[in-house]
């Protein structure tokens, strides 16, 4: 049986909870062979980030060209991109190599609320990557940043913003509602909007744990891993959300640091191994 080759284009997280490390774990847990192109190095732990070093755009291009002239890639997850030159390099590779099943996690706003990209880089994401990705997976602050609007504060407002992202050029939008409060505080509802199809909601009980590091990276890489293995995008999103929810439920089984720890990417595998012994 032919395996699935999955590529993460993202930054590195030494703590292993986010970035390319989380993507590789997710790919492996969901039956794919993971490959990476690194866009940034970080000095990072579960307690925070103390430094970032961007990889120059020409070396991002070198990584992409060297890999893609050799290996078949069945799906791509794009995460942290540091500047307009790197964004342009990735957009050019998508076109040149006709990459498919491209999932863009537009990492632009830190959990602290701080912006991670300059305004011109946000404009490059909007203009160069939105039209090239098969699916974008913004959270509420990221969607607001892409649109230049306030954050959505209800499911209806989420739907309206997702539709506006389609009009801005996105092919499909999975708008993540984890930041919603009020009536949504006990559940996590994401909204998938596609052209010419009714919107779909994916809801799970909110898992109350402090160990949520890498949830966005994990969901987007899980969708990328499952797109080649499922009949359509909604099925991939459904199964990816189920995987992430269980990874959150099992996050407290890990002891990876003193801060906000990672989700448990290998929750199914570790339990099976323990049972065998």
C-alpha cells in the first residue's frame, strides 16, 4: 500500500508541542510520513518564547526545491511564516510544483494578543496565500486580522466573517471558535464554509486543561494528514477535530514542562503499548 507523504512548512519549537515538531507527531499518529521545511527557529519552552531567528527566504526556497524535485507530496500544512519574502517563496513553490491539499494555518497573533507579523506581511498572506490554499484555519483573532475587523463574538458573526474571507479569495475557511465565551464557554465550535455548500459546524465539549500548547498547529496538520485519506474536506475536518479533542483530554497525562504543556499527540498509541505490556 502506498503511504502518504505530508509536508509541514513552519517554524521549529524545541519544546515539541507546536510548530514542525507537533506537525510531525500528528502526521505520524494519523498514518502519514512527515517531511519539513523550516521557516524559523525559536528558543521556546512551555513557559514562553525567548527568541526567534527567521530563516532567510532564499534558504526556504532551497529547502523547498531540493525536497520537491525528489519527493511526492500528498498534502501540505503551512504554519509560521516570518516575512513577505518567505511568504512569496512559499507561494511560488505552491504554483511551480502544483502542490495540492494545502492547509494554511495563518499564524499571525500570539495567545497573548501580540501581533507576530508586520502589516505588510499580513497583506502578503491575504494576497498570496489565501487564494492558493485549499483550506485556511484561522482562529478568531487571526480572522479579524485578515479582514481588518473586530473579532467575531457569536456564531452568526463567525459565519459572516468566514463568508467575507471567501470573498477575499479563500477557497474554504474553517473558522475556529475556541475564543468564544458566553453561551459557547463549555463547548468548542468550529465553522466550515465552502463555496456553494451550506456551512457546517463541528462542535466538541470544551476540555478544561491548561495544557493546550500547539492546538492550532495540531488541528491544521491533522486536517492535512487526513485530506488524502478521506472522501471530502468535511470528513477530514470532523476526524481531525475528534483527534485533537482526545489529544486535549489526554494532555494531562504528559509532564513536559512547568508551563502550558502540549496536547498528547500519541494518546492512542501510548495506551495501546501500555496495554500490550
